[in-house]
């Protein structure tokens, strides 16, 4: 009875396998068997269709059987030719091939959150490196005054700040007005967009939507959006995957709303003047 490796599962150990369309697999926890009809690389999910035509979506990874053997399903690799060298950057500027990043200026651009910073980097990153502008993200606009005290803005240390939901009468507008009237106000430019969150700066049709959903104030906005769209939203990891999916739909300035484009360009001009 002790012959062989008794620790090996009866079906064998799971091995990785690409989730190619058309494969028939079984999801063991839900006892759902079906054909792989869709794979979403951004959300790390696959969709199975059973013999009755019903569909269910599951996370990629372990927990599947393929021909009776356990597998860890991964997104299939998409072969493709290398893209041609672009002639313009994602922001629409003329591309400078093989340009080296400039030594960072003393001036900075602050943005209100990590997602804001990632979006600015994706669209304006090439321009910012050539100009030597560093983008830093804040935990929230409430801490902006303290950050400015530490940074010590001046004629050669300008600060541009991008704020979410900067509308008249809001908390954000009161903070911005107080800083503008303060001793460093002339060295700081605070601009904002009208969106509840920078997610809304991505044009909804890039995600197959007519418009971004309206979420009640009693519900955390990002989780409410994910719930409305049928995306996983249980924890912060789900929110991060949702943002990764949204960001993947942005390839250039054309995918963003003008209300954000103009504000970012204004800040770049201010800190590089």
C-alpha cells in the first residue's frame, strides 16, 4: 500500500493549459461543464457555455478538468507581428525616436490617486520624460496643503495639481481656493475635471457603454460601477482588475474626454514654462 507516491492526487497534479476557444472543460467547484466561448485577459476570466446554451463566467486559474485531468487554465497567447514604430505619442505629440529622458525638473505634477497617475503616464508619459516632469500621486486632496509645505514651491519649483470632481461649492474647490490665496499660490496651479473619478474620463463607448452608470451616493462609486456592469467587486483586488481592464481600452488621447485632456495639458505647460 506504500508503493509509489501516495501524496499524488488520484487524477494527477494540475498542469497549466491555455484556455483556447472551443475546448470543453469542467469547473469542479460549480460542477459546470461547457465549451470555452470567451476569454477576457484584462479581467482574467473565461466564459463557458453548456450544452443547453447557458453561459457562466469563471476566473482563470486552477479548479478545472480537461479530459478528466486537472488543469490550471491560462489566457492563450496571441501571436502577432511587431507593431510599426509610431510617429506620434499617445498624447498626439510628434514622437522623438530613441529620445533619452531629461533629467527631472524641480517642478512636479501631483495627481489625486494612483489610477490618475497611471492614466497620465499611459497617455502623456513620453512627453513628460522628454520634458523632465515627474508625476506624483497624493492619497487625497485633503493632504495637499501639507504636501505643499513639505515641497516648498517657488519660481523654479512649480507645482501642478490635478483634482477629481473639482466643481463649484465642493470641498475640493474650497481647498483649491484657499491654496491659491496663500503665500505659494502663484507657484501652484490647481485644475480639475468634473468626473466623480478618473474612470469616467475614459469615453464610455470604449467599454461598449452608452454612458457611465449613475451610482447612488450611499454606495462606493467604483464598487457600484463594477456591480452595475456585472464585474467582480468583492475586494480591492477586483477593483484593481476592473481598472486594468478600463486602462487597457486607452491607447491615446482620443480615448479620453476633452474635460481631462485640456487640464493635463495646462499643467504640463505651467510646470515647464
